[in-house]
C-alpha cells in the first residue's frame, strides 16, 4: 500500500478504474449483497469485508473492484497486520432505509486509483539542525520527550490524519493529546503544514489559510479523544505535560498502518505505562474514512486488574455551556457547542460517542494537575478487551453549513450515532 506521507494529494479523480485497469471478465456471477435492515438512511456507511470471506470469489488479478449498477465504488485493500498480504476490503456506501444493494465483484491486475479523501502526514527530524523528512513509523523512549530533547522533533508535534471534512493531530512528543484542524475545503491539506521552506519544524498552522487552520486549544487536557485511567480515584494521564523531562511510558511505537483514498489507519503501542504504581501495555488504533466529522479510536489495555475505570476525554477549554449527554442508538453522546476555538473566535461543536453498554457516567477533570480542563466519560474496562469510541468536531466555517447552530450540531451527532449503530448484513455469492 502506497503511503504518500508528505506529498500533496490533490482532490481530483486520479483515474477511472474500468478504463485504466485490466479487469477480469469471467466474474459476472460473483455478487456481494449488502442489506440495510434499519429504517434509517445511511450516508457513507463504512463496510469491511475480510479477505478470507472473498477467497471463493477470487478472479484473475490482485485487486477487487466493486460495481453498483455499472458505477465503480471507491474501495481499498488494507494490510492491517503488516505481513505484506491484505486483510480486508474497505469501502463506504450510501443506503436508503431498508435498502438492499447487489454489488458486482471483479478483479483488476492494477491497483485502482480513486479520489483521495483520507490521508496521514508524518514528518520528523533526527536533530535540530536537520530538515524534516517523511516517515511511516517511530519509536520514542521515555527520555526522548520534547523538554529533554530541547527541540520539537515532529512536524505538527506528531502525525496528522484527515478526511474530506476535518483533520486531527496527535502530540507524539510524550503528551499524547489530540488536536483539531478545522477545514474549509474538502481537499487534503498541503504537505508543508508544520514546516517552513527550509524543512524546519515551524508552527505555521495557527493562522488562517484557504484550507483552514488549527482551531482547538488543548492546554494540559488531552484534547478531543485522548484518554486516561482512573485508579484508586486518581486520574492517570497516558503521558506527560510539555515541561516534563521523563515520560511515564517506557516505549512508544507508532506506525501508519494504511493510507488510502477511503480509509487511513494509525497504530500506537505504549509499553510499560506506569499509572498508580501499576504497569500497563496499551494498543491504540485510530481510523478515519470520508464523510464524517470525526474519527474512530480503539484502545485495549493489558494489566487491568478490575480496579480501573477507562476515561475518554473531551477538552472543555472555552466551554461556557452545560454538557449535553444524550443516548442515541448504541451510543452515549457527550456534546459541547460553544466558542470552543482559540480566544473564543469561532463556534465549534465537539462530541464523544462512547458505548452505552460500558458507560458509567462522567466526571470533570480538576483545574490543576497532569490532566485538566476536560469532561471524562467513565467506561468499564476489561483486561485486553477493546473499547471503541468516536471523537467528533464540526466547525462553523466547515464546507457544510449549519454548525454554528447548537440544535443543528446536536442533531448531526445523534443522527450519526444512530447511523453508526445500524448493522449491514453482508452476503457473498
């Protein structure tokens, strides 16, 4: 899978699959039937089909091509395990209520090209006087954090990921906060966000450009979608603050798992996280696809002994309105809508969608300490069992209008939660 980490990917249709690819012609009877059994219309519903479920349909060629009524559906194959063989076919589809779609499956000898709607950018430098270069992975030891190094090693403080609606960034330098880029255009943001003309790290994204800017103050919170553990009534942040010189995580391993037109996935592994005198091993996976003002985060923790509570965080810096908590589908929605941006300049809606079956209420972080200025959704956590949740951010200057209105944003969030709850039945013939 090609990873265009630092190279500009224009928002254009790169090529027509059926005219540029050699497609197997002996697969007309191979069909994938998708059934929306809900009464909801679904917009860009994410579908993943495992490779092993497609074996019986293999044709000539390595790349599956999906067609609906003669039109090609943008899709990609993902190698999630890193073994060089793809594991899933990923795509998104619109559904009418109770609609059934019959997709035709063909095979291409050439990797198809589609309009690029997701991307990951990660750049780093090995010394303060060396230029940033693109990369797809990183290993960070506990003494290699920002304050100890004396300079910022990473472009945009760490990886950024985005779709056609919104962008995010993760502070890989030990802080592990998650920030928001407001986007005014659907195009992928330029390659030089976070670096200057000499290739040096530069904070050039807190000013407005045609594409947008960084809009979200994080401070000593963990931003939108960061997390912590509550152990013996103590909040334990994963990572540190910017002025700390030693991390509470012994080793952090980051990699771009996959990057493609309809899905990008990032992985973080935190080895020996010390929290309340306990050691934990944490796997985090972040996924984004088009059409949604947010991303999906999945976390599993080894070392859980039953005394811990998982805390999913949403920064409440600049929020002056009550938090809304609304049940929708399988999710509890924690919703804010206010002038949440820098200096309260623009209206921003933020939300967390956390699983209803493990939700145990929320608490507010203190105003001082290692993790502040946040609402923290309390979730039941079990040893080495995945917790998935969604982080949502919609800016009033986004291409889709209406997010300056609180009721509009609340309706967007709750409708999204219901759509995410809808199950698609997949039949392969």
